[in-house]
C-alpha cells in the first residue's frame, strides 16, 4: 500500500523527474525539479494560488514515482521524453500532434524510397515536416518520383543483387528498376541527395535538371517527352510558389514562432525558412493553457515540439523570451549536434516576420475556435455522453467488429479502432476466417475476437521482454469498450470469448430496427434507448459504418482475387509464376483482354505460344 506521507519524507534533495499516477496507474502528470524533496511536497501543501487544473490533478493523485538525475539539463531532457511517450492528461500538450504528415526518406537503404508517413519511426531515416496539408506532401512526392524515377515498391533492393525482373513501372519509364540491377546505388543516391536538397529549400538544381532534360528531348524531336518535362517544371514552380516569403536577412535556416491565445485555447504559428525562403508554415493547437502567460505557452510549445521534430534549425526566432531559455538553447544544440540560438527580434525585418507569424496565429485562433468546439463536441463530447449512458467514468478507446461474406463464401472479419472519438486507421485489422465454413456469423465472430485478444497477450509479452511500453503495439492495447454490430446474440459471443480468456471489458451491442437502423444499445442484458439526434448516437453510427465498410472492402478484394485466380487456372501453360507475371504487367483482367498476343508476350515476358493461349481464352 502506497503511503503518500511516508513516501514524501523519503524524497531526495536532488534534481530529477517525478511522475504522478492515478488509482488506475495511469500517468497523469510528469514534472521536473531542481530539488525533488521540495517540489513534490509542494503539491500536498494547502495553497490558495493554484489553478483549477492543478487542483483537479492533485485530487486524482494516488501514488507517485521519481527518477534522480545528475543535472537540471538531464532532468529537462528526461521530462520532455517522458511527456512525449506518455501524453499525460494534465501536462500542456499539442493537440493532434501525431496526425500531421511527414515525408520519409529511407536513407540507410542501398536504394532509398521517398514516402508519405503519419508518424516518425525510431530509425535512421530522414524526415521532413510536419506538414498540415496531405495534398502538398503528395504533390512533392509525386514530383520527385516523376523527376528522378525512384522506386515505390517494398522489395528488398540491394547493390549487386538482381532479385527480380523489372515491373510495369520500369517499362512505363517511372522507375530505374534497382530490383533488377539496372542502376548503381551511387547513381541512385545522387538523385536522392538532389531530392533532399529540394525539400530543404534548394529548388534551383531540380529546375535546372528538368530544363536540361526538356531541351534535350526537344532537340531529339521527342516532343512527347519534352511536354512531360515541361509539365513537371510547371508542377515544380507551383510547389515553389507556395514559398511566399523571401527572407532578406540572410540565407540561414530558421524557424519563426509566435502564439495567440484566449482564456482556454492557444494557437502557435511556425514559419519554416530554409536557405532564405519560407518553404512552409504550420499552426498547432495547445490544450490546457489556463493560467499560463504568453511566455509560458511559447516555452511549453518549444519543449514539446522540438522533442519530436526531425529537424532543428540553427536559429529559432520567438515572439517573446521564454522560461529556462538558456537551458532550452543548450538542449536544442545538443539535439541538433551544433549551435541553436533562440532569438527575440526587436526591430527591422526580423521583427516583421515574427509579427506576421503572430497575426497568422490570431487569425487561425479566431477562425478555428468554432470548428474546434464543434470537433470536441463530436469526438470527446460524444465519448463523455456515451460514458454517462453506460455508467463508465473513463472511456477513450473503442473497438468494433463486423463479419462479411457472401452466403458463407470467403468469410472475413474486421476490427476498427476509435480513440478520443476519432478513427485510428493504423490500428485497424483484417481477419480471414480459418475455422468456419458456411454462413455462421456467431462462430466467425468467436474466432475473430479470440484471435484478436490472444494476439494481444502475445504482443504484451513480447513488448515486456523488450522493455517497451504496451502502447507501441496495436493488439497489446485493449479497448475500454467493445462495440458489436448486433444485439443480444453478438454481445453473448463477445462475453463468452472474454470469459474464456479471463478478460474484463464492457461489451455493448448496437441494436437495429426492422429497417436496419440502430435504435438503441444492448448492455448487461437490457436494451437502452438512445436519442438519435445526440452526438453519442452519431459517434456510434460512425463506428458501426466504419466497421461495416472495412469488412465489406476486405471481402470484396478477396473475392476479386479469387475470381482472377480462377480465370488463370483454366488457361493452359499458366502456372503461379506466369500468373504473377501477368498481374504485374497488366493492371487488371480487362486490360489483358484488350491486349494483342505480341503485347501480352512482351510485357509479361512469356513465350508467344503461351501468350496465344491467353489471347484465345479471352476471345
């Protein structure tokens, strides 16, 4: 039993980090201290100048732990890393920071890829971002892939190893085919470095290369190729045109940061200046800023943002001095591997840039205020409403399951996940039913749920062995509530599986009327009516529709693959290898039907006699 009074007396008078836990062992606050003894004890003294937020947090503390370090800077770094890892409820956090897209360059590979990602991995790849616009990220990736013909596949491509024949992208002039050894790693990486330069703001090299290729194609009378490069140049110019600001104060890389806030919300605007040009801008919303000054809000943002961002510039221009400015500058310099200065400009063009960032933050705050309130109502508000209906104090992660088949053919199951009222698509899972033949949805659901939670236990064990937090897995995180796409029967199946595995998770059924519309919830053997106009009802409907959609799409894809597989089985001379070659060479069966014998033979790289059999089968 944790005795707070006794543990307070044991606290050391040294620097360190403390973690406050609630009765369910959730970490609700992480802080640092020059003197742990004085700082942690202060939370349990009677004081009149605390904010309501801190008072709420203190009322929930069940126990605490601490980590002693050697210096204030170590405590600072550890505090930021722990906040980034645990997202404690009562720390000031960036809203939705994990949803921003990044551009990833897998530079450690012999033949790197450029790809769109939502989260930075713990690897040695280069990341650019975050960006608020997914469309802008896709435009940049498409431009670079079209210009330099990078690979987009997931094949393991290594220097000196020709593992495969070139795919359709090579024949269409869209890939250099490193999988077949048609380009050296050095030549390929030279193009990757040019792409990295472009994303760092150096657009001249890319434009020069495109112009040279266009002129060469024109000289060789290849006007179709010249038009392609002309269009790429126009695309590049449109992307570069977004870089509105030219910084006449020098060609250093810098971030320009300013904030605006009201009583409850804050918006921080960041301008990214690279090589003297603004290559992008982002705005970030912040939670729980009540009682914080302008300087404190800005300081909290800098600590949280640069704990996770892939690139730290040598200069960060701020709209105000921030607490612990010298320590933060030292920390950023260590993170960067070189000097990082925090500058607060007072006069001239630099001050105007900061003012511009502040004005943009104010505009976003005013414009987004109503949207944020509505979004909160649809997501967190709907969860709170649902929790009250079900008598649950804590409700964040929902998992819903559905089964799809055609008269028992190709049985599949789906699992969709919502956290904070929003879909977490990276945690969605598909299940191909292995133990059930024919139309038996209850048995299918029993298999899906059993596999889901057994896999969860296995993943928990693996993460514990690696000394990793369970939140790094997807199956290892169990839901607060399971939603079943049906009433009593489906709920009983779920309860049976949970009982067999010794798991205690609430299960809620979504009961439908004669028109297949949800009319209420089935919980603990009772049907509970629910207001169709409420936000909780709308959330349940979104979850239900998403589970249904995900299952149907998976079932449809398997059915189509089965049909294609069956077609090729009937053609003489077509085995697994040639079937694979045909599917790589043509987008679909319809395209094969329209192709000539010569085209089929050439593109799929199969003998003309076999190509003739394919042609005859479809004609």
